[in-house]
C-alpha cells in the first residue's frame, strides 16, 4: 500500500532494500584487522507498476503525493497479500515520492518503474 491505497492489482515487482552505514571502529590495538559498527540506517522501496490512470490506481495515487511538495507518505509491503504472520511479515514506514512519469510506447503495456527513498523508522510486524 502507498498512502493507504492497496496497489497489489497494479504491481509486478516490489522490493524494500534496507541498509546501514558501516562505521569504521578500528583501533591501533586491532591486530591489523578493520572493525565496523552499524551506523545510520536507510531504505529504498523499488516497484514496477502496470500504470493505470483510473481513480484509486497508480497515477491517481502517486501524482498527488509527488505534487504536494513534501512527497512524504506511508507505505506497507509484505511478501504476499495474505494475513500478516511470522512467515509473511509486514514492513511499514514512510517514503518520499521523489519521481513520477507518464506515458508509454505504442503496442506495449504502460509501465511505471520507481525507486523511492524511505524516511524515518521502518518497522516489521508479524501479527
């Protein structure tokens, strides 16, 4: 979901990448080996949508967020549309709609590939 709109009927692929900076904590007593600690974390939500301009579809959901000026909205994602469980956890947070496009190619389906940075904390729910 993006901005509480369920987009599962439009999404072909979705990936939430989460990482943290590696902070060098090497000291002179480290026996010649570097050591690291986890630093600031960040994430990116990438998705490949079948674009649709109908109400409550991709364009009608994403354009107003992008056009708002802040572009910040809530998202949730999980492996499948089933219930949230330990084997189908749901990840929740906020993202920034930093890009938008419209159009397509004659004879091909309209697609929308996006990559949005997350902002703030990402949580994981199992129930």
